[in-house]
């Protein structure tokens, strides 16, 4: 039963998972022509083997799978889980839990920034992945044996990789380091798109409030329209067209038709009417309610050298503790710490503060220093050349 195409077989397989500690999960999907990911295949690996579930099979009901995905007794192991989790949340309205992301765990265990699946399973499971089906069209049927073998390998090799990562985490006492990252992945807010905030993703060359008011209305309309029609945003209206319309703010069909990238057919249709309504709404917005983007303040003189010093400390700490720096602090975090001892950033909280934040403040205020000893950067007490 390598490929499951009926609800009966799916239910039987899901029942066979009762009592297992964990399963490995992966999905194959397409998104080039839709707003929402089109789920084409689900792979699940258990202690007795792996199966591929065909969500495109006629009449299949994925409810048994959705029940497993929220069974609190079964850990769901993904690699780079975010897009997979988004798919389950969109289809079922529930977030798979409890969750373990091997990509995040690998960063904690010193495998570098955002390590890929192939690299991870090669290092931990000694597996070699056949890449020939990587760019296949998973919506086409029937699936070939080569496609199924490729798809199933993603969950088969993930099991030994997970087991080894888990042992490393236990030995190092770092299992709790994952909790914060997993809480983000299991928060529905992570996957909810607010149309009224979609304008913030656009790259604009001006911060004129009236322009941004029109742009905000247009971007929100496009987002809702894309969701409603299940189309990519660019298929509804391209970014360049949104910016052009917001810049010229047409108020009539003729004006819209003359806007670059628009045509009379669009301008005279339902979408054209919607666009003109958005423009008018942005133009009518009271001055006090206009959206504003505060210009990014230039760092005060002398701050950048502090940031660079903190960056050296971060790199040293991460190499010393064999953990990816991306997991500890971002460039923005370092700037915030350099500017403010009370910066509200992850690097100044919990285990990150123990690993890096406290020393960052000590370095900033001269209580410790950095020195090159035995060809390595080391922390030294202030005013002392001996390593700590």
C-alpha cells in the first residue's frame, strides 16, 4: 500500500499509527497558478514503512489524516515545516501539533543556516537522494514509480535524521531551545494574511501619505480578489500596475484606461470599477487617518563600530557553541542592542540572553573585551590580556 487513493485505505493506515511516538511528514504541492497551495501529494513515514496519499484521487476524504495531524500523542516531524503546515491549516483549519522541524533543530545543533534536506540526510542518515524528480509536475496523473520513490524518500530518510538530531539535543540540553521556534510554527497567526497590511510588502520610492493611502486600498483589494479567485496576486494586478495607479490616482474610466499597463477592457469592467472605488476611498481618507511610514533613522554617530563589535562576539559565541547565528540574533537585533540596553529583541531573552545577550551588554559597557589568543577570538576581562 505505497499509494493511498481511497478514504477506506487512508482510514486504515491512519488507524495503524495509533500508539506510535512520531511520524515524518512531507508534501508535494504547486503554487505557480494559484493563490493557495494546491496539495498534490502527502507522504507519511511511520515505524512500519511509508505511504504516499493522493489528495487528488476522486472521492478521497482527508479527514482521517487531519485527525492524525492534530493527535497530541503523535509528534509530527517535518523539514522546513512552514509551507507544509500552511497547507494543512488552509485545508483543515487546524495546525499540525505537536511539531518538530528538523531544519530548526539542525541550526541548534550546528549544521549552519537553514540547512537543506539533502545536506542534512546525507550527513545524518548517509543517504543519497535521486534528484531527477525534483521539478516534476505533481498534479499530473498517473504518478510514476520514480516519482513515488523520490517522494517517499523524503520521509523515509527523515526518520534516522530526526532520531540523531533528537539524541544530540538531549545530550546538549538544548531541546528547550526549539520551543520558541515551534510556538511560532504552530500559531495560526503565522499563516493568516491581513489584506490591509499587504501594501507593506511593496517596494515604494516615495512615502507621500496620500499615495500610500491609495496604494493601501489597492493592495488590500488585490489580496482579497486573489484569495477569492485563487489566483496569484500578479494574475490579478501586477505590482508595477498597482504603483502606477497609486501614483496617478485616476478617478474616471478614461483616466484608468490611459494608465500605463491598463487597457480599456479592464477599465470598463468590474475590476476597473473596483480599482476606481479603491482610488476614491484613498483620496477621500481624512488627513488624520493617512498611513505613514516613518523614515528609518540613521544610527547615531559611533553606533556602527559597536554593532560590528557585537557581530564579532556573536560569531565567536555561535562557533564556540556550535549553533547557527541566525537563530540567536539578526542584524537588526544587534543594532537594537547597540542602541538600547533594554532592547526588546529575542537575543535579550531566555536562553539566547544566557548564550549571547548578557555578554553583549558586558562588552558594550567595557566589562569584558575581545582578544586574539592562539589565533582565536576570545573573551577577556576588561583591561586584562588573559583569556577567560
